[in-house]
C-alpha cells in the first residue's frame, strides 16, 4: 500500500502557476502582437501579486492584505517571489521593477511618485507602439486591461471626431488616430501626461495639427462646454479616476458622486448617434439611471471588455452609450 506525499507548498503552487501561465500567455501574446501583457494576476490568494511582462522587463506589484501588513513576513515573501519570477521568466532581477500597492482610504489623493530611477522603454500593442515608464510611478503609462476597448475605438474611428477625457498618456487617442479619426481632442490636467501622449503619437508617426492636446480639469471643461458646445464629437472615451484632487482642480473628483452630471453633460457634446465609452475601476460603482436616461441605448460591455490575461473579473467596468439620432 502506498500513501501520497504532502501536496505542493504555497510557494510551489506559485512557481507552478507562473510557469503554466507564462507558457500560455507568451504564445497568446505573440499571436496578438503584444509585448506587454500579464502573466499572473493574484491567482493564488496567498500570493497577492501581479506580474506583467514589458518586453525584456517585468513589472511586479505586490497587493498586501491588511492582515499581512500587521503580521509581518512580507519582506521574506517578496524576496521569494522576486527570485521565482526571475527564474521562471528568465529575467535578471535588475530588470524586475518591484512596487507595493498599499490599501488607500477612500478620498485619499491618488498615488504619486514611487521611485527615482526611471526606466522608459517602448512596448508594442496590436500594431502600435507606446512609451512606458516602469520606474517612477505605480502605473506604467499603459492600462493594459483596456486594450479590448482600444481596439473597438480604432475600428469605429474612421472619419470620426474623437474626444478623450482624462486622457492620461493618450493610448486611446493613438488608437483613434491610427483608425483614421478626422480630429482628436485629448483633455487631462497633467502636463506630464499630455507630453507623454504627444510622444506616443509621434512614436507612431501620427503627430498632426488634427490631434489637439488640452490641459484642463476634464469635468469642469465638460460642464462648461455642455452649456453651449463649441463642437460636437462622434466618438468619446471617458475613463476617469475613482477619486482625484489637485490644486489645479475646482474641488475634487469622485466618480460615484460626479458621474451623473458628467454623463448628462457629455450627452450635449455628442453628435446624433454618437458613441461614448465610459469606464471605471471603482469596484463599488453604481451607474445611476439619471446619468443615462437621455441616451438611446446603454450596453454594459464587461466582462467582455476585459482581456484574457487579466483574471480578476472586476478590474474595471465599461459601458457603450449611444446618443439618440435626430
């Protein structure tokens, strides 16, 4: 009679899962023209990490649970995970960028600079190129979970006037421009991100006077334009932060509190039959009926808007809203 030995340890489970995922997603990514993709997404509760490949580099983000923060032991696990990621993905530890995503109380300003040694490189996504920065900030400059919606925007952009609100580094704008948009306007409060968006357009040979970058408070701009629109748009993307505050803003932005007036006002900026993609990564978000009652159709795209390499079902929610035709 034989007896089975003990099952794999949690560390062994992490190693096995990472190997299996890496084999699958490397092949999957090559077929889709991706050099930036996720290979591990907090799959095992005992190992709350996200592991993203960016070309020959890795972005490793730890999401410690509050209990673990109090109990200690995080440094030992972090070292273990770093060594495993290096060995399995065959990437030297010097090219693995480790960050910690600490739980933030609601209403706290978003994360600022987390490092000093910037590591800028170019990654490819579905035939386009983007600058990413793996060293300075928690976010890298490219929200990979939105690549499905970016592809939809490119498919729908030909001849369209495109508006990108809270545009960040302009990835949606690059897709719209590549898809043949007749005009794009990208609005963000940060000069850093607008400069980054300009660099991304230039990287793809898409720099043009037709693509305007505007520094401003996106919500305040929309509300002011809705009263007497200077122009209307056929295609709009609005992907705001959950919460934001800045000395440059009029007060603060809270997506749950402010989405009603924002989406109502955006209706005035859409051409007849115009399309708005609205998304949020606020897990507790509730879309209010008052926000969308004047739209002809409202379709939630999630979970179909979430790529296969992102396993967490609620990383974002995304809707497609269509303005009525006159």
